[in-house]
C-alpha cells in the first residue's frame, strides 16, 4: 500500500486511488453525528445556492451548512458538532440531511471525479476508516488534509493525516505532540476565544476525540448528486 499526502483544494483535485478527505474542524466530525442520531440520508452539496434550493424544494430536509464558517442564511444549523448534539437525536432521526461546507464537502466533491473511492476522515472515525482501508488493500491511498477554507494547511487536519498513516503503516505518532501542534494555533484558538456564537468553544473538544464511532463514511453517487453512506467496519 502506497500512501500519498496532499493538502487543500488542489490536493483534492489531484487525489487518486482510495482517497481520504480529512476535515477535522468540522465537517467530518459533524457527519458521524448525523448517522449516530439516526439520519437515513446525507447529501453532500458543494454549492451553497444549490443547498438552499434543495432545502426550499424539500422543507422537511435538514440543511446544515456554512460558507467560510458563517452559517448559511436559511440553514437549520451551522457546521458545529456542539449545536448538532444540542439539537439531539429526535431532530435528525429518519431525516435527510443536506450538508454544505467550504473545505470538506467541496473537497469530497472534487476528489470524487477521479478517485477510485472516496471516504471521509476525521479523528472521530479514524480507526474504523483505517481498518476498512486495510481490509480493501488498495495499491494507493491519498490522504487529503483539507485545511482552512481549503486554501492553506491546518495543523488539525495534518495531524489527523499523521494518525491515519500511523494506523495504516505503523509510522510513529505522538498524540501529545499532536495536541501541542493543534490547540495553541489559530485554527483552534478561534473557538477557544469564544467570541463568535457559530464557533463554540466546545467544538474542538469533540473534534479531537479519537475513534468515537465504529463506522466508515463512504461517498457514493446518488439521485441528483453525492451522498454519504455509513457502513459499519467489520475489520
């Protein structure tokens, strides 16, 4: 198994083989909660206007989305695991969720065009996802750390890619060093400063938890676009 490392929008566009799109703060820390809370369908929509249009056409759908971290006007929720958890399972059970984010969702959409397969990555699902990949035994795995707004590398996504390499190959991984590299940087401090309601300080606490969920988030072509399927890892 050969591992390639890529970053940001360009990395997603160039990714090949089995591709892991990593967005720790916060897209692919939110996605597992939808399924944990019983959502029956999750649609990925890279275009914010299309996301709004889907919601208007289907008012019973739940729209979770942001543009450059700011919640989409007309969305039910922004891209915050804290706010999703506060709504609770009853809000999502048996619902269709439309998910739009600036980095993770757009990266998954770009990668899907040429990858053999796309899975979604974060610390909260890393072990299950790595187990799935090892079971598939692909020749090539591309780890894409989507970074801040898909424009510049972010330490939390790079650290998560390091963790994936550790799980897939045994490469050393130091969780204490990863913590140090992440929490004192602006990408985490903007939450901890607690100055914007849509960036709650609790979000990094959840997003940096490792291996909370035992399922894999797989991107598949669906009716009218891309969908995410939750598949429990048996490896």
